[in-house]
């Protein structure tokens, strides 16, 4: 339960709006595209947190992005993501209050997901289940939120 509350707090702090990134790719980087699927309503925001290590997972994202929902599919791109291991957490903030709403038991009321479509039992998915590797010049990763 404490891990779930920590995860919820992560999304409540310091999110930034999606921004234009440089349009170049280095030798050891990928044009990375994240597709967020499963949005039931075209309202609110999708909040994305990208992590690049087990130590920083659910604590310090390298990207914390907020994207306005205007479609049932969200695509977000990083044109120059270095090769390596990553994990991503996403949730649909329908009411734009900046937090993952939960019920009295701490169970999320808003849809969320993790890379590899991993799910945790009583909190976020583990790093081991959510991590994936980027080693290609172009990478597309899909997350279906539930």
C-alpha cells in the first residue's frame, strides 16, 4: 500500500507539459515513440513517466510529461532516446487534478498502465516486469491502460 501511495505521489509532483524536442538522432540513440491505447474517454490528460534505472524507478523519472487527451490513442515521441533499459508508467488523469485518484482502499479509480503491459499486485509493476531495452534506431512501444 505504501508503494502505491508513493507511486501516486510521483504523478502529483513536478509534471511538465509536453514540449518540442530537437529533431536529431545520435549514433547510440533511438527515435522512440510511445503509443498509449485503451483510453475510454477523450477528455482529461495522460501523464507519462519514463525511468532509466531500477534505483530511480517510481521515484525520479527522466521524463515526466502531460499530454491533453483529444483522441482514443495518444502518441508521444522522443527523437533522441539513448540506447538502454527503460520502464514507463502512464495514467489517464480524466479530471486533470494532477493525481491518480483512488478509492478509500487505495485502489486506483483512473486507468493506468506500465511498459510491457505489466501489472503489480498491490502497487506499481516491478522494474523487472516493466523494463524493456532500446537497441534500435527506431522503437515503438505500446501500453494499454486499464
